[in-house]
């Protein structure tokens, strides 16, 4: 099975002391059981500095990074674990994990020319692990890879050997039960296999990460053994849900859409819907109305709730919560207190820019897609909306249409239908802007001061992708070769810009760095990786640098201002999102592309399939700019 020894654990000896290293392993493991590999990676990185030579911790760190997709980091931690491992059971686990990583690479490239070589490399590692103790975990993986490579006789020989061994032993854990099921699949005993996997699923309880690993293995095997597809529906994982819904009508709204009187009806509908979900993991915002009602219903069924706020908390409460009345503020504060995570799309204020709501919606959708991919499941979206409402920037209708285009038809709760049932006004209206606030008194009642000239002239923010790139060793380039290096670096950059499928909105130098702005994250990702490939291919020894590319590239997506720069004589982009992108680049290792969490989610929400994102961890940004969750970008 995929990563079976890895998931079975390194601490098989019950006499192991529960010292701080063991406690760190437990923290990592708990995060993985909750299908939170990003948090597991962070817990590992916090502990490994204190326990750099602990083989168990290194192994679990490798597993956490493998689960999050950070394959290169997983290999590196396995190298360190293998160097300090002497116990046979732990060596078996390390070698098995190595096989798992190569098998994952095969899974990603199953139709590529190198797929067979990757499968053979994975089988070789699993067979090496099997030879240590004849442990059934690497044995069954070697059997399945033999089947995928077309060696059915060897696959069934190993499967029979493993089935006999399991039948004569007491199962240690649910992995033994699942291993028996996999052996039965390879031997053609499909009914028995289904029973074994059903038992393994029940024994795994709420360990969603391990169940997802089982699903991944079955999906892989089903390509060569169609009967395996019937097992997938036995291995149920948590539902991962994106939510979007209309706000409670603001006072003075001329035609009802979500009147306050309808809230109990919407709550009943949402509670009924939440009861159908299995161990839900949800991503949503927290405006008054549908958002907060859904959060409360989800929390009451034990969901993991992740809340995305589009801008500074107090400003969001003013624009999007207080409009419903003081009781909604209390519910808002309580919801944030109980949430598993509160994600700030930006720490800035609203400033009247509704594109910040759009940004938050993209993050809600992107985080949902990323989390569902880790669980090998299909994400869902649930919307509470008036179906004939006009779409507004950042509104529920926009989320509904985007999800329908990129993922599939969302589930809906129809406000128009609920209004009709409740005997309220049935006429529908368009979306109110998400920042609607109670109407100001008329000028006859209270004089209203005009906006300041600065506010009136301020440009509106728009969503853009920012790229920064530079050479890590530029400051050490001697003057004798600096002009040649600078010319070469900029010439390559100019050539890539000229060859780009979609031209950037802006390209300039920023100190010794290249600064480029794109409309979409997909275009930024494509340019970044093409530029990196070109720079790697050049011989930089002529410019006084080592014979390897020292380029590092960072990407961030977020709201920025666009305005005329009188010095440059053209439009420029500026704001805190530009600064954040610039602060990621210095902490990027040479030869890599690092991206912010916001970029990763925005790219995922676009429906792209050509790029891979590996979670790196929470990193301190340059110049004391705080910490940020960072991913590594690669092509699939």
C-alpha cells in the first residue's frame, strides 16, 4: 500500500520513552490523522532544530512533507533518517518511504515517457525494504508495482506470500487489514478485498490522512485492475466544502432578498444540509447572514471550520457584520474564537475596494481545492443564493459561476424558494455589494462631509500577480565582470518577456532584481518556470559565478494599486501586496520558485492542472515582515 510502513509509524516499541522528541512525533502524527499535512510540516520544523538526529522525528517529517506534496524535502529528510537509523524495523520504514516517494512520482507521471522507470525505481526500493524483515507493508507495495509493470506472475507470488503471513498473525493495526485487502485484490478475491477494506476503514476511524493514502493506492491500481474501482467508495474521507452565501438584507433595502425574518428558515436548511456531510472540512468567510449561520451549523456537527477574512478584522465587522445588528457581531466574534483557523486575505482596510471580497472568495475556493486534492476526493461547494440575482464583484453569484466552470455544479439553497414558502416578498433583486452598510441620513437630516480630495483621487485596487527574481550572489560579483553579468541577466529576462504567451503588464528592475506584474497567476507561474529553466541552462562562469544558476524567484497574488508614475512616465503597481512579494524573494533558495499561500490558492481556484505546489512551511520573510506559509512551484 502507498506508504503503508510510513503510516504505520516508527514507534513500534512500546517501551520508547515519551520524551520531548516522542511528543513532537505525536504532534506531527495527530496533524496527519486530521488530514492537516501543512500543520504537520510546521510542527516538524519547529521540533527538528532541537532533535536534529532523531530518526523517528526525521521519518515523520518526511511523511508530513510527502503528504503535502513536498517530495524533494521528503527525500532530504529520509536521507538524514537513513544515516542515523540502525534498527531493522526503522530501516524497513525508511526504505519503504523511499519507495512511496518514487511511486508518488510515478502516479503523477503515469502517462509520461519516464513513468516505467519511476515504477521500477519504486519497486526496487520496496523490494529492498521487504528483504530486511519480510515486512508485509513493503511487500504488498512491491506486488502492486509488479502488477502495474505487467509482471502479473511476480505480483501474485508476492501477494500469496503476504496473504499467508497476514493470515497467521494478529493484525497490528488497520494497515495490516488494508494490506490483506490489497493482496486479495491482486489474487482476484474481490468480495473478500471489499470486506477487508471496509474493516480497515472502520478501524482507521477519523484518520482521514491514512484513508486518503489507501484511496490513492486503489486509484493507482485501478488503472491496471478495473475491479479495484469498486473499493474506492468503501474508503470514505471527509467532505471538503467551500461555502458562499448572501448577507442579511441591510436596513432600508427596497426589495427583500434575505430578510432577517427568513434567517430561521435558512438556518434549518443549512443544519439539515450539514447533517448530510461526513466529517466536514469547510472554508468560508464570516459575513452576517448565510456565512455565520453556516459556520454555527458546521461547528455543531463537529466540522473543521476555516474562515477567510478579506481585510482587517474590525473593518470587516463594520462593513459586513454590523449591518445586521449587534447580535451578529457577537456571533461573529464567537465564530472566530471557535474556528480552526482564521486566514487574513490582507491585513489592510477595505477602503471601498470590493475586489478584496473577490480575493477572499478566490482563497476560499483555492484552499478547498488544495485540501481536497490531499484527500484524493472531489471538493464541494454549497451556496445560499437567489438564483436570478445579478453577479457582483466578490458576491455569491460570482463564486457559484466560477465553481461551476472549473469544478462542477455547486449545491444550492434557493432563497427565492424559501421566501415563497415563508410568505415573504417573492420579487428578486440583484446582489447588493458585499460591503453594503445602512444608508446614511439624508442631507436634510444630517450634513454629510464630502470625501477628501485624496480619497476621491485614489485609484481602486485590482488583483494582480507579482514576480520578483534576482541572483543570490550578485553582491559578490566583481566590477570586472558585473557589466557582462548584468547584460546577460537582463538579456535573458527580456527574451523571456518577448517570448511569453501572455505579455506582462509591467516589467522593470527593482534594485538588482527583476520585477514583473501579470494579470493572472497562471501566466506568472508559466513565466517564472520558463525563466528559471533558461537561467539554469546558461554557463555563468564567464560572469564570475559558479557553474550553476543562482536565480531565485518569488510570486505573490493579491490586491494592488495601479497608478501613473511620473518618474517612470507610465503606470506602475504598488501597495502592501507588492512589498510582500519582494519580501518572499530573499528567503527563496537559489534555483527555486517560492510562492505565497495566497498565490497557491488563487492558482488552484483558476482550475489549472499543469503546475504542482509543494508546501514548504511557515517561513520568516525578509526585513522582519513576519511569517508566511510558503509553497514551492514546479511543473507537473
